[in-house]
C-alpha cells in the first residue's frame, strides 16, 4: 500500500475543498461582521424575559444576526441568562446563532445545492418552534431554577472573551457605526474574530473529510446509510444517525460542511444531512461546557431534548421537500471535487482574498492583536464583567 500516496490524495482533497469554500467563508464572515456592528445586542436579556412566542422569535432574530461558532453561541446564551434573560429563550438564541447563519447557508449552497441552504433555515426555524413548545411543556421548573443559579457561578467555558465582545455595548446609530472609520475598524475586528473562532473546526473538518473521501469506498457508506431499504427507512435512519455522527466529529457547524458533502455523496438522506449540520450543539466539548454552566442534570436534559428536536426538524424538512419534489437527486462525489481550474471560484477567491487582506491590514493597524489578547484574558475572568468595557472603544475612537 502506498501510504504516502494515500496521505497525499487525502491532503489534496482537503485543500481543494478549502479552495471551494474560501470565498463563501470570507463573504459570510464579512457580512456577519457588518451585522455585528449594525445590530446592538447589549440589551438582549431585557428583550427575552420569558419563553413566549415573541421572546423565541426575538432570540431567533438576534441569534441569526450574531452568526457565531458553537462555543461562542453557548457562552453568549449563558451571558443572557446571567443578565436575567429566560433560559428557554437563551437556548433558542444559541440554536439560531449556529444554524440560522449566513456563512453556513452560503457554504451549503456553494458546495452542495441551494436546497440544503433553504433546508438549513427552514429546519432551524422548525427547531426554534419545537424548542419553545417542548420546553414550555417539559422543562421542570425546579430544574430550570437550578440551571439558572448554576449559570450565575464562576465556571468558565470556551470563547468567553468572544461572547463578551459580541454582547458589548454599541455607541451611536447603525448608520453612524457602519459609515464611520471606527465602525470599519470594528468590522475588521469582528471579521478576524470570526476566523479565530472557527479555523480549528474548519481545519479538522477538511482533514477528516479529505481522509474519509480518499480512503473509504462508497460501498461502505451506502451500506451504513441503509441504501436499498426503502426511502423512508433511509430518511428515518439518516435523521437519527446524523446528530450522532456530528457528536463523533467534534466540529462546529461550519466545520461540518465538508463532512456533509462526504456524507451526502455516500448516500445519507437529505434530512440526515440537515440533522448532521444541526448536531454541533451536542458534541462532547459543548456538553462539557453545559455541565460547567448548568450542572449535570440540566446537561442531560439539554442533550436529550436537543437531539430529539434535531431529529424531528430533520424529518420535517425531509417531508416538506419530498412533498415539494425539491429533494436534490444529484450526489456529487467528494473525490470528484479534487480539481482546481480557472473558473468563477478562482475569481471569487481572488476578490474575497483581497477583501480579507484589506480587513486584516486594518485589524493589525488598529490594535487588533491587543483585542484578541484581551478576549483570551476574559476566558479566565468574568466575561460579563468586561462586557461594558471590552470592545466598546472600537466603536467610538
């Protein structure tokens, strides 16, 4: 067996997949940074006082606007609870902040098909509805009180500094923030922050997808995903197994996209892809953060309810798209993507590469390194204590 050749094929596939997604990531992170500057979230806790429909909808809107990695979204949800926001609404916020986001939709559209991007937003919305109704009926009041009290403790998780920055106060109106020099400095800081949040997950996702795509034959995946056992058997199994594959993958939603391409080419159901993407909020590192934030019993409750919400939303999406005859039929193999040619992807990579270089230059010229160092320090202190003093200066130099 040519071990070096096998490694080379896997690395090349990983690189070509990164080549396909770079411009989409850069565009998504840039749009996310603009939204971060435009939309103030420092008063979010006040806007999420209960688990009613209005609070859940508000949490969904703010979560989609926040566009964070899983770790930062979980830290921000805990910050909302510490500031008096409702527990259920905070959970809805973190669902939206990882699943109803621009960069994820863009990547799904670019690498797979528009139907997957649409399914992300439709399925994410269904999850918010299921979560709101389910927790209103099933969440024990005592368990909620204990979780909220636990959240007010001093336990630290990942991305506390990122959460503090995202929840920071915004001075002036959105036009002033967007059109001012200080506003674009803040945009550059958020842009780089977005990359620092997910680069490890993206790298792991690309390397794993490259290895599996180059080394594991399609026949294995087709057997694993029960091909030939009936459409709804495949659909139900895909929805059930999707979040569990995400749990084993250990990566965030954006990092899961290359793996989603591989699973789709291997034969997982349409809803299974959706369930897999949604599964980033139950991976082991995130579950450990829940344990620190909310306690063991609350973590078990979150894991079970999150899993079933993901499965039910995936099955709902499968049913909706099947009824509309909108489930994509073409399965582009991951290995077939292992080519680079001069096409629209090359042009877009050049354009957004230049935009990235410009934003990074602004970042370095405006104390960006000091900002990252401050956020890292917040990971060992109280993120909420710094929320009023952290990144606010970048909006009003």
